[in-house]
């Protein structure tokens, strides 16, 4: 990793801005805002990449000089066997190809990591255990394809409030249990502070993830109440809420994790600002709340 930092913001040499943080920016605008802010890495999203096409997107990433920290997101395969599940598996294979191509286009230090969100409890179902089993089965289908492509699948547990409509994997422990049947280089986990900060077992599970070599990416943002009506848009800049970034970041660092750290925020108020402003504010919040707890490069 480069030892460079954002000008005036110490400790940001491992900062990555997840493209979801600047959601309304095109791929070109997101790359420009990130580079102009002096941020060295970006986490890409599939929709802006697909808007320009994979080959064009890869060329744009190469020209930007940025590292690629992750590709977001795929998964959504909790449905029973049938045409919808087959379509989801096929789409995940395309996402794996995208992740491999974009990481290859990124600067030195880029990693081919595809973030997986499991998917919701199927309509009309109360079978949470069965839905989680189908997640494991889907990853079993995808793992050989990911291994051949050199892509690490990163299972992301989401806060339990999303279990019914977005993700049936709610804890880091559940994600690690699913990953356990696969090689760590192929199936890992996403450690996202927003989703796991509340878990009384979070620190031991971070240590477990480290021992098993499964931390594919570390994502940060803050939790602040009251939550908005759309709880999906309730993420805040690090330092603006109640999450203890000192303990969580130190725990991740203690595992030997040395990849980029992404700031991923879904917040309508933040999204309404110019991309350049968001990038600068992201760097500043990361520099004050997270960077002090990262080991020096």
C-alpha cells in the first residue's frame, strides 16, 4: 500500500470511498471526485459500471490510477429452485467476471473482492433457516467459478432489521459459518461497522475471522438515531454517531488485515451534496474517527 495520505488528513493512505457514498455520481464523476480529493482507492458498484459497459469502465479505472477495493454487490439468491434462482446465479457469475476485470484494471494493491448480500426472506415464507441454507448452496455453485477467476466472495451480514426484506445473514458468526466450507481465498466476509457494531459477540467473531483468514473487506460508517423512515438510508459519516471505531478497527487490525478501508454511506442528505464535497467530507471524517486506529503503513 502507498504511504501517501489525503492532503492535510493524516492516516488516509488506506482510505477507499465506496461508490455508494456518492450514489448520484456517474462512474466518471465518482472517479474524478475520488482522485481530486487525493483518496487512493474506490469501491465500485455494478450499476454505474454497467451503464458504460465493462470494457469502458475498466479503461476508466486504469486511467484514474485508483486502487479498486471491492465490487458491490451481488448475491440475492435466497429463493427456491426455479427460473428466478437460475437467473440470480447467472447474474452472480457475471458479477464475478466484472470484479476480476475491474481489479485487474486498478492500480497496484487492487483486490478482486465481490461483496455478496444474501437476499431477503422469500415472499410468503417464514423459513429463515431454509433461506440461509440456500445461500450456502448458491455460494457452493459460485465458488469454483470465483476461484477460477481469482475473485474472493465476501459475504456481508446485515443488521437484523433487514432480515425480512434484504439479507437473512445477520451476524458475522453466521457469515463465517457459511464460509467455513470453502477456501478463505475464495469465500470471505465483509466486516461493516454499521451492521455488526451492536453484536455482543462481535469482537470474538472478528478475531475468528482473522484466524480463518476471511476478512475480505472492512467497511465503515456510523449509526445515529432516530433512524429515518427508510432505514436503508440511515448511515452517517464516521464520528457522527455512536459506533466505537477504536475497538472495532483495532480488532480488525489485530488480525493482520492490511487492505483498504471503505467508507460506505447511504444517506439522502449526504447524497444531495456535490460529489467533490462528499469526497472531502468522507476523507475528513475518516481521518478523525478511523485512521488514528490503523497501524502505520
